[in-house]
C-alpha cells in the first residue's frame, strides 16, 4: 500500500506539473529525469583496457561519490580481462560487480545507465551505436571512427537517441585550451595562418603487448565479435592486443595522437574538417611486423574557396626519437599562441620596419600568459589520472545529470574522424585526399576511400 501511494503521488505530481513545465519547454520524460536527479547513475565498462584501468578508473573514483554514480558491471570478450575488471572494481566499489561476456549480455540485463567505452580503435563508433540504442549515455574514447561509413552511422545513432556522448578529447576540458579558444575566437589573435603540431616518442614498446600476446588464446575470447564489420581473417593475437599497429583495426598515429591535436584546430577555428590532406612517411626504425607507420608527416589545408582565411596545418610524429612532449603552436600575422609554454606572444609578428616598407602598420600581439585567462575548474584530489581527463570525465558525469551537451560532443568526434580518415587515405594511397561535403565522404582520385 505504501509503494502504491508513493507511486500515485509521484504520478499526480508529474501530471499536475505538465502545464507548467510545458511552457518551459520540458517534456514529461525530461521532467521525470529532473525528479530523479538524485537517483544513482549505474555505470558499466565496455572493455577493461589499459586506458580504462590507468585513466578512466582513477578519474571516476575522484568524482563518483560527489555526483552519486556507481560502477556495477564490466563487459569484455576476453575472459582474463573480464575477470580482472570485475575483481578490480569490486575492490574499489566494495560491492559485487557483474562480469559479462559481451555487450549484448550487459545491455540485456538492464543494469547500466551509462558506460565507459575504451575498446580497439575501429570498434569505438560501433560500440557507441550499441550503447545509445540500448539507452545508455557514453564516454567514448577517441578516435571516434576509422571509416566514414562507421562515422556517419554513429553520428546518426547518437543524434537520434538524444543520449549524452562525451568524446575522449580531454583538451576540451583544459583551462589553458579554453582560454586559447576564447582568445582566438574573440578575433584578438587575428586570422590563423598556420598551425604546427608534433608528437614524438622514442619507445620501441609503444602499443606493443609482448607479455600479453602469448596469454591470449582463441578459445578464451570471441574473435568474430572482435572483428565486427572488418573483413574476416584467422585469429591473430597481435592484431587483437596490438591493434594500434595494424590497419584496418587502427590508423595508428593519426587516430591515436593526431586526433587530439587536430580537434583543437576544429574547436579554435570553428571549421569542421580539412579541405585536403597529403602525407608522407613509413616504417623507418621499428620493423617488427607492424603495418602502421612509425614516422608520419601530414599537411592539411583548411578554409574555403574564397581563400581569405585559409591556413595550413602540419602534423609530424615519430616513434624513434622524442620525449613525448606534444607541441601545438598557432601562428597569425601578429605572433603566436604556444600551447607548450601556454603563452601568447608577438614572436614572428609584423614589426614596424617591415610594415613601414610596404606602407602598412605593424601588427604585434601582446605578451600574455594563458593562465591569466583561465577560468577556475573543479578541484579534484591528485589520486591518479591526469587533470585534463579528470575534468573531462567529471564534465561528462555532470552532463549525464543535467542533460546538457558535454565539452566534446559527438560532433567533435565526427569532425576529428574526418581528418584522421583523410590522413589515413593519403597514407595508404599516396595521393591527396579531399572531402565531398554533399556525400560526407573522403575522396581520393575521384573515388571514395575504402579499406
């Protein structure tokens, strides 16, 4: 009787509020969400990966109590990781955590409202589609998609679902990046004329899983489910665990590293994708059977047919020399915005002598520190995970509550995927890749790029 009475009161309250909330633009469904704003959000894990264990987990643990979230399930097709994931989260959450053999089982259980998704690169878009169709909000790792077919399908599914999807482009939750975006978008920087992006390491073991490969047996996983829509091939433990080294399971450098940096170009400039891309490189040092390059240079053109605000972007990356200190420098006629030093400066700007010789006025940016423009962000304990990812995961969790769009919505993932797919097309064909706006297709030599 008590439960019936509470249900009647709840239903009556919603019905009685209908006229009022209708005038505010809320539907009955969204009003129910407001009423349930204090209900616990149940989270599942799609893929107990290194990324999830080392980054998502510590960041989630910083915020889950404050925002009333819980971690209740782990889905992984490899028994070893499935069992490890359930045990890990049971210890952290101090309660039982269900282990599922695959996503279908987890979603059928109706146990989860939202998921962390950090599976193989080529699976992100398809696993996002599964999640939103199952009614879940998603924190989706980048790259969002590795083919335009998957990219278009995932964008459509997310938009139709109305679910909250945060792409793992954590720069969008960084105070210095927000300050840089604001400065450029205000017009004070002037037109972007060039951007230089670099990401260099010296790591023969990067993306290798030498100790794990011998442990993976076909009978302990679901190889066909791993392949999803990729062409069938016999079981290959390296392709499963070291997917970042092998196309068509990953584009390697473009999808893993460039996707982060090119996303800031789209964000700062307001442009959705490049006009064209050319690329050069190869496997110069780490000849270990990989297919994806260990050295890449890609050159992009951004802008439109007017050529009034066009600019070039250069992305260069090597895996055999470097200290992993990614560089992003934006140039205008008045100077530079340097996201290594987090400073705006007149370096390289148009000085009086050069300007006067052409009857022009000098154009020099002020000396500024981006930290002076940075808004305060929610503090979090330094208990693991980086600050950008911690802020980004909290933003997603807050948006799951508020139903507002997160800092890196699905459109951001769709756009960075266009750039990475164009780069991959140039890498694999040796030709310039362009983008067909009407067809939303990456083109090479007049034909759509297909793997």
